């Protein structure tokens, strides 16, 4: 199968000639029920230049614990591994932990969020919804952008240039992010480990460059490709309550360094009633994880090197005839992982995943339509003899299905969805990658039945209301307990989300959102890191033709976190907190804009995880120049 994947990638490369391009989508994406967009302009209003920062602005997402103790982002609390991230038809790279790094910078792209009630770009939508990254392409013979954000905590620089000449385009992006550390709130209570307001081991240095190009051979055929390179190194801040007299493995940890090289190829054939597309992708990833016992960073534990490679392809055909649209999708992906060091034997693990999907949309009449789909997935896991005496687990397979009914009136959209969805366990959940973890190669896939009702209503030409209710019944929930991953019998997860978007007042653009989430596992405990209530209100006020002001308020309710300071399963209830952000923007000219703002204006002291305080108040200045 590996050879067949390589041949598809190679043949696509031949047809693509020397084209290099960022992920693209030649078809406009029309919003449907159960989706919403986070625009590029909204990201600028909150100085959010990474994917995670942009998603944190929305009440559907919350911060959880990710790879190696870092902050990750979770949709409706369904664990960050449940959410799929797709960049113009290609799923973003996931490492051995099932972790998609959402810290990468976002440029020239808008985000479309699928709440999981409908089918997605890769078949039946994943358990935790889907984030679609829709990038742009050049529109002029020459265009260029340069921007920077300098704050009291960090600095970010970005440069872009692009050209569209006849039917060929090319563009390049380069970005640099640097942080020596960051400042905690003045209300922060110091501990013996974190004695100052300058956060320990929180530095970061990240560089990225991508080159992309594409060609429209005619009005039907489009070929493209992209290459991108990311280099980073950073510290993982420690838990401030850690007792250094107690033997610990990761009081101080660093990623020194992290490298990611990505190569993507695209091919599209678009006829009136038929769309064929091929996506081929390859990622090469390596990080070096270092653990220290003191802040002087004198290594007392051997460094661990994680070396991953991913090779895959997505083949899709969409046929439209009369009131029917049928979609066939085949995805094949190979993930290879090598772990070295840390006083453990070198291990090599490989997972081959195959997914076949059929989706169908039937427009019954002008008011009603029916959407359905099925996806079958097979995961074959291979493991070297050096890893342990454990034999490779049996193949894991899932069969998911979904049906959705949609009513569309003059001012209303009403929809309901029923779906069965699954998530395969990751390699790090099945095998041992740290000496203090226990392997569980027989871990079952996590499954859920999901029920969703939604209602969208145009209150007027200038006001839109969006309400959704959902209930998830989860079986074989994968959780970390007693130094290893296990399956719990079941869990329930239900909630409601409300959004209102209004330009009723000519000079104001008001956005309001609220989310309620209730969770319980089979042991009667709430699932981790999921706030009971989230609330956000924002307003962009046009002071004059050149001046605009922004004010945003966000409330995060109580939630539970494990006590990672003692490495136990004890649940700690985290306090609620409030965030206020503000910004003022001035349009200097048609090509130049400057912005100044304050994040966490109240200087709120809060923890996203027990023992991990977040940034206090910070000030920033942003400049952008376009040609």
C-alpha cells in the first residue's frame, strides 16, 4: 500500500511540473447550516496571529492539555484529538500523540468551523467538528504585505509577496515569532517554584517560510503545490505548585528543537456536473524533548528524540445530477514514528489508516433537503520488536454514519442531525513513550452517538440569530488514569450554543455568543477542562472614516483540572475568570494601517490548567503595510 501511495504522489508531481503552492481551494465555500466563520479582520482586532489564539476567541473552543503538557485547543470539550483541521482539502499533520500543533501562524486565510452536524471535506465529520482553513491566492501582477505586532510579552513579524500573471500564480510567506518569557498578573500569588512575575521557561523562537505556486491550464484543470519549513525551540513552563523535593520527571522541560517540513500537491478537474480532485501530502517532523531537574537546565535525564513521517493521499469525486449530489472519498495515510533516548529502547511504530466515504445530498424541493453519509476506516498498527514484548494489537476498524434534514425558508434555517462517530486511539495512547507510562495496545476506539438540532433566523437584514442544541452519548471514552490510558464505559455530554451577529446600529458591529456544556463520565465526574458556561460579547465601533475602536469581554466558567503537580488523578476545580480586550485602529492611507491595544485589560489572574497561570495585562502595537 505504501508503494501505491508513493505512486499517486509521484504521478501528481509529474503533472504538476514545477509548481509550488500553499493549500488552495478553487471552489468558493458557501456556508451551510451548522457552520460559522472567523474572519481575518476579526483576528486583527484581537491581535490573534496563531490558529490557537483565533480559536480561543470563540465560545465553542477551550484550552486543554496537549502534547507534552502544552496548551491545546478543544471543540466543545471533546478533546483536541477529536477535532479535524483541514487546509484546503489536506488534513493537517498530527504527531504520535494525535496532536495538531495549532500554534502556527495564520496568514491570508479565514477559518470556517463545522460544528459536526454535517458531513465534512473528508467524509462523515469527526467527533469534535472540523476547522477548515481557506487560504487566498494572488489577484494582481504584484502584491505585497508586511506586518508586525510588538507587545510587552512578545514580537511577531510577517512578510508576504504574490503574483498572478495570466494563468500562473506564485506567492511566498515568511514569519518570525520571538518571546523571551511573559508577565503574569500583579494579582498572582508567588510560590517557591515561581517566585517572580516573569514566567519560568516560557521563551519561544519560531521561524516559518512557505513557497507556493499554481497554474490554471484551462477553465477545467488546476494544478498546484506547496512547500513549507518550520523551525522552533521553546520551553514548557513548569507547574508552579510542583514540590521539587519530590522525585519528578518534568519540573523543567524544553523542546530544543522542533522541525517540520511539509510538501503538498494538488490537482483539480472541474466540469459542470463533475469535480475530481487529488491531494498528496508528506510531512517530516522531529523534536528533541529535554527534561531537567533545576532551572539552570543541567540535563539529568537523557534527551528524547521523536522522529515522525507522514505520507498520504486524498482522492475525491463529486457528481451532480438533477437534485442529487454524490461524493466518493478515499483517504490513505501512513504514519511512522521513531523514538530514541530517555533510557528506553529505541522503538519504531507504524500506523496505516485507510478511509472510504460516500456522501449524498438530495434536494427534495425548494424548502427541504436531505444529507447523509457513511465512512469506513481501518487502522493497521505495526510495532518493532525492540519496543517491548507486547505483540502488535489487532487491526482496528470503525463504521460511521450520519443523516441530516434541513429546512430552508425565507428567513429561517432549521436542521436536525443524527450520527455515529468514532476516534481511533493514537500511538502514544497504545504504547509506552515515557518510562512512567503503561502501555495499552488493546485500547478500543472511542465511539459516540451524536444528536444535534439547530435554528438560524434573520431577525432583520442587519441581525442574525444562530442556536444549536446537542447531545453526545460516548462509549469507550479514552482517558488517562493511573499512569496509562484506559477506556471508560461511557460518558454523556450535552449543551447549547447561541450566537447573535448585528449591524443594527450603523456604526456598530456587535457579536454575542454563549455556550453551556454539561459532562459526566461513568464514574460521575465531570470531563476535564470544560467550562460549564462561556459568554462573549464584542463590538467594533466606527468612530470616523479612518478610526475604529474594538472592545471585547469574555467570561469563562468553572471547570476541573487534574492535579498534575502531584501526578495523581485528583480533580481540582478551577476558578471562573473574566477577560477584557480593547483596540483602536487608524487607517493611515489605503496601504497603511496601525493598531494599538490592550489584552487582559483587567490584569486578571487565572489558570488554564491547575498550576499553570496565564499572561497578565499586556500592551501591543501593530503596523501593516500593503502594496
